[in-house]
């Protein structure tokens, strides 16, 4: 979910990295070999809350956030969306993290190095790391966690993330051919983690930021089983730990005194409210019950006028989708999928229905993700009339028309914003193609269950890049990927992605990703509707708000001014 100032994934092979200290600032320096020289990058933004001189802090350092929905789980290996990750980033920390500008920063790892041309990575942990219950945190806890993540018995939505990272034996373990103990990760001692890859991967370090790669406490999981995420049982290693969880009402995190950087944390308590209605969120924000909340597109213009800079807009590397169930008729027919894609007026959805800076999407990733310049398919530049004529012809070829209209159900999770988009899409399909789409909404957790079971025709979803590279978006369409909701499978697509993963040549990788996007544009397992922006109401007394292009928000980096 990121735009790193250091675009390692897009133009260079990361050859070495060292941690250096300059005064009180920790900086990561990278040596990148381009074949014609060595370039040094120094990243020095703060890791935690930085309160400017002269700023008076509020006595009560409580941050109240609208989380949008009830989290499906607080288990990092059973989570799959920002609904969960918004909280997990506060409750856990991995080897690396991000600052507010999207730069990589040390997390649990104090330093790291590689050997065998980037195939083996060794991470040295900070001294005296502790769990929130005071127990020592060791490298073996990371080994335990990663093995659990890849274990088929865990059935993690992110199991294939380790496969996409190229960790040795991950693919064979995920397929059940090897035990989790064969994963290419080891702890030679309590403060050393060694990771072995099948081949060098230029995006390896940026991928390490993902919330599923955090350590887990094996003793707590052994003692409490699936109930380990409940208050009183929960143990994490982040800046905050779980204090209270009232389902569908609130979840409260309190400052973790055992967090390694607790001295630089300012916010003492974080309250996450699962407010589904964006309008209700705005009302509670106006009433002083929320410090930050998403805002509905219908109120954007008026709120921008009345609240001014409290409306915070940031770029965001993400795409809003409608997934087809490609295993269910008639969506197993590519002509039907192509027709529905061509039959939407995406410019109207992005600019009129939403109108907050979103861009119509014809690519699955952003056109500039990873610093690349990816081209939309030719049909994106066709006149509207040409697109609609082609869509009608495709439906007719597939056996649908006025006498036999295409009918299906469009599923979305309960939200005013999703409802507005679904109503607009259904209206366009009806007007433009004579297609009849019935709308159905479910609560977030119910919709996730429906998606996993495959009991849907077309379902709303979205993806925010986990790192700044086209692979972050495209890997989800790889055959067998645990996030492949449409169950799309194309050996040519898989082969192109494999080549891109193996390549260290930026120009070659761009060509390969362009081929992958072209295959998706032809097969249309999913309709990309628009590219995101991050839009929130944020109280003027909240300092340190800086979501970056991946929309990562760490409460430890924020503070409450006196007001």
C-alpha cells in the first residue's frame, strides 16, 4: 500500500544497505549498482512523533479514528484489508517500517546485509526487544510467525505473499509439497534472522513492511488458541496494545510501555470506531466525537468549502474494482466481461459521482506505479460511442440482447459511497447495454465470507499497493494467489510475471508489466473503475498526519495539540 522516494523496485537492484547514526537521527543508506556506478541514498525523516518547537500538547493524548467497519480479525495472518491493517500497524511492528513520506525505516531490525548477490539476507534485531507482556522478543518469534503464515492449515488470505517475495520453498509449502519448517527463514541466534530467496528480488525490502510479516508470540498462541486476540489475552509488539474491544462499538489501544521506541510516542490511547455510514462519521466528527474520518463524496464540495484544510487529500496507489466470478456462467465468457467493462462511463464515475480527484481506471495498477510509464489499452482512447457499440456486439455474440437481457447480482459491502457507485454502474449498464444488475449489500465480514466461498456474480473490491511496484497489484491475479478473488488463471500471464520477478533490468521489467496489463485488459477478470485518492476529515489539532501514497497511518507518529 506506497510511493517510496527510493524507487528501488522500479529502477535498481538493491545491492547493500547499512544503518548509520548521525547525531540522534537514524538513517538508512543504500548502495545501488546500476552497472555504471554506485549511488548512495540517505533517508533521515523521523521514526516517531516529532513535535515542532513551541507547540503545546493537549493534556489528554487520545486519538479517535473512524475505522469504517468492524475488523474481521486482529490476527495478522487472518486479516486482508485496511479495516484490519489500520489497527495492526499500531499493535505490531515488523523488521522494517515506513515514515510519513513513504521512506523505508528500521523497525525491529537495527541493521541488515545480504550475501550471494542478494539471495541471502541477514537481519540483526535491536537489543532488548519486548512483547507487550514484557517477555523477550527473539528472531525465533519471526520464524514461527512466517512459518504459520505459509502453513496451508492457517489458510491465510496473504499466504502467497511469501511466495511473491521469492522466499525459498514458499511455493512448495503453499502447495502442500513441503512442511512449513522447510521455509527459507532461520534464526541462528536470538537476535539474528536469516532469509534465503530463490533468486534476488529488487522489491524484497519494500515488501518487508507488510503487516502480515510481523512476529507473533508462540507461547500466547499455544495457550489461548484462536482466542489469543481477545482483550486480556492479546500480546503484540507495536507502540500500542489492545485494552478493550466491544464488537460493533469500539476498539481501544493503549500505549505499550515495552515498545522499543516508547519514549518517542506521544499519543497515549487510540480509539477505533467501526462507523459504516460516512455521513454518520461526518456528524460525529462535527460533534467532536472523532478526530479523523472518511467523508462521503456527496458532501465533499460543501465540506471543502466549510471546513477548508480539515479536508485532507493525498495521492494513493490503489484501484477500485468490480471482480467477476470467472468460474460462474456467464462470466466464464470473456465476451461478457469485456462488454461490461466497455459499457461503463468511468469518467463520469470518477469525476461526477466521486469528484474528489479520483482518476478513471483502465489499468489495474496506476500508470506511474514504481516510476514506470504504463499505457492504458487502446480501447481506453476509443470514443464513447465506439466502446458502447463494441460492448453491444460482444453481448450479442454471447447470446444476450433485448429478448434475453443479461441479469446478475452486484455485491458490495455496506457503505454510502459503494452504494452510490453501484447505483451509477447499474444505471449505466441498463442505459448503455440493456443489462439488468440487481444490487446487494452485506456487512464487511459477511462479504469477505461470500467472496472466499465464491458465491457471487460480481463483487466490489479494491487493492492498495503493498509496495511501489506493478507487481504489488498484478500478483493478485496470478494463478493460485490467495488474493485472486476472480479465480483468474492464464499461464501466459503467470509466465510474464515470473519473468518480471526474475529480471533486474528496469526497462525489461516495464515491458513485461506492460504485457501483463495487456493480458488483463484482454481477459478482464476484473473491471478497474477508478484510481484512489486518500480523502479524510482531520481535526486541525492533530499533528503528524501524513499518510503517504500507501495510506499507512501510524498513531505513534501523531500527537494532539492543545485546543
